[in-house]
C-alpha cells in the first residue's frame, strides 16, 4: 500500500511540473517581449 502511495505522489508531482512548464511556455510565447527578455537574461547568465 505504501509503494502505491509513493508512486501516486511521484506521478502527481511530475504531472504538476509538466503543467507548470506548459503554462509558463505558453505565457512566454504569447508575450513576445517577455520571451525576448527571458532569452537575453539566460544568454547573459551563461556568459
């Protein structure tokens, strides 16, 4: 029973991460300026 509970928690957490990534990606894609700012900051951080 405990294994099943742990598996359920893992599946739910993965699902939540996927949903949040999709929502964030869609939000950045809709707002072109936000997307450009995001890519600029990541490029600066890499250098």
